[in-house]
C-alpha cells in the first residue's frame, strides 16, 4: 500500500502541474482526487496553487470528507469528488478544473450534445450542463444528480468542469478533451456551425467503440 500511495501522489501532482501550466487552474482553483482504497481518497488541499503542489501537501480524507492524514484542508469541492465516487463505483479518479473554454460554456445555459468529432465520441459523448449552485456547497454535488450515472464529463453551471475516470490518466484525458471540444465548438459556431455526424455515421463509431471493449456513460445524446 505504501508503494501504491507514493505512486499515486506522484501521478496526482504531475497532473496538477500540467493543469496549471495549461491554464486550467488559475490562482488556487481546481482540484484533483484519486481513490487510494475503500473510504480513503487523496485530494489536493485547499488554497494551494497547483504549480506549487508537492506530494507531501496532499490530504488523505475519508468518505465523509474528514481529513485523516495531512496538514492542510481538503479542497472546498471535496463533496463533488465524493459524490462521483459514491455514485460511480468504477471511478477511481476525479478532476475539477476551470479551463477557460469549458468555463465559458458552463456559464451558458447550453449543453454539449452535438456529435461532430471522433475523439469527442470516443472519450466524452454528450456533456450536460448542471444547474448553477453556490460554489463550495453540497448543492453543487447534488446538481450532478440527473447526469452522474450516464456521463463521465459534466459542466457545473457558472463554475467549471468535472471529469471522471477509472484512473488519473483517463480522468485528466477527458478534461483535456472537454476543453478541446469547447474550444472547437466555439470556433465552428463563429464559422457558421459544425457539420454534425449523421445518425448512421455516429452509430458506426459507437459500434467500433463497443468492439474495442470501451464502455463509458455519455456515448450518445442527452
């Protein structure tokens, strides 16, 4: 377990540094967590810039959000992370970021349900927008209730984005792909709107994904 924890601390910090460098977590915003074992989760601490994060700064919390090891406080959005783990047993990592294009779409009453990029279909599927709730409250986590079982990427209303995965790389990869999707959606809308896949074209891609054994919520429309 000690070796596993050390590895996860290293991986989590590596992704946190990337998240800051890519402009996904300005100031102290954003947070990442990973499941260490049953009822034990490593999470980034509150009030720490992700560029300056070190492995010893990470906080170990239980399923109630109580700190069981570490000197800092668990992220203010720890409820969002725990909600994901509680409702998606296969999820072992969660990313919450404030990437600019994702935040822009989260600030609009608009979902991302047009399928026009292969990587979007492969990694994300459709992405719903949750209703706005005050940041740092339990209501933010509860706003995900209508979508948590069917989608691995969510926009939090007027806030940011959340992605989930079976490991840290998958959760982070979905966050990168979500920001790319929002950016391309913005550009294509300026140019008159994207050419969406036909139902037949989308079905071929979904069948290919199924043949590869890849199963994730959100593969189709909302």
